[in-house]
């Protein structure tokens, strides 16, 4: 087995996920000496990739890699005819590629596994199985990364997923239902069942908490690369991103991680947080 190298691979669906969902965590890791690589599966056009790289540079990320998938629609009615490929236009540039949520899971896992095999990380981090706020691309990234990790990761590596308080996740789902959305039929083809994914949270692995409040100023500077996405985002996101740092620390000051896969021979309950993570007792939801 290899000696620990403090390499971290973080697998995200879209450009801006690394900053808006995990920016504080990345700053914490990079400030503690971890070599962080971000792999973005559906980054968007050349301008979006440029902004992804700019944000990651602020966060201290060592390497940014991208695959050429296309981001998926949140709901079936956002596309007239969902297919396995998609094309969208942003300005004068045309974006085309396999739709992430509809991509063959084996192919996606093989591509992620290739990066795991080459980088040989000690830690892999990805989205939650319920897609964080219910995005099918995030759930797909989780599923494919789990499969890739099982085949390609070193026996001493640990796989974590972002974790969010159950009350927050369920509140977000309730808001979608109030807005008239069917949370049992999400994604471009309606196959993603957010309700079932939320119910599976009870069987997830142990959750660790990490203080990341000190890095939120850096996260805010990185988030400026995504001012356009924030301006078009939901009201809650707009208000949070415009809030003063003291308020952001109340909401975003703790990063939560679920242990999905532990080193061979160690149960998830026995996995300590990485060297510089602050290990905590189970967190109330």
C-alpha cells in the first residue's frame, strides 16, 4: 500500500459547484497542505471553464480537469424531447456533448476511475446521493464516483460525500412541492426520484463536521467568478451570497461529510477524519 500523500480529488457536476457548495471546505484543505484536484464533469462553454479555473485558483486548487458532458435539465418539461445528447447555445459559442444525467453509468465511472487511478488520491469527495438540493447531475456524479472508487481507488483511500442537514434538505423539497413540482419525477427524463433519495439518508454512513468559517472570505472572492449564475439563481442563494460574512459563517461555517467508502478492513464508523479534519460526534439533523 502507498504511504499517505495528502492528495484530494473532488468530483463535481458543474462549474460553480466547487465554490458555492464546497468552497469553504476546499480552502480549509488547501490551507492545511492538501493537494486538491477538481474534476468537473459538465463545465459548460469556454467562458465558464475560464471562470471555473479562476475560482479554483483563488481557492488554492492545484489542478482543474474537465470532462465534456452537458448539464441536464432539472425537470422533464424543460426539454421538449429528452435525448442522450444535447446542444445549447451561449453567446456565439455552441456547447454539445452527452447529457450527464443520461450518460451510461459505466462510461462515466470509467472516466472518473481513470482520473482516480492516475492521481491516486488519499481522499475523494463528491456530491450527496440526493443531489444536494435535488439536482440529478449531482446525484449522477455521486453514483458514478462510488462505482469508480470501488474499482480504481487505493485500498487506504476514503470516499466522502457532501452532507446537508436533513431538515434543510426536506425543507427544500417541500418548497419544490409547494411550487407545484413533482419531486418524484426529476431530471430530463423524469427518472430521478428525490423523495426516495431523501429517504435513503437514514442509511447513509457517519457524518463528520469540519470548521471552515475562516475560509469563507476566500470563498466569497472565488464566488465573484459566478456572479452571473448567482444572479439567476433562486432567491435563497442570492440572499445568502449577498449576506455579510458573519451571517454566512452561521450558515456555511461547518462543512459536513458522509463516509461512503472506508479503507479496506475498516468500517465506516471507525474512519477518523483526515489528519487535519476535526473529528466530531455524530451531528444532530
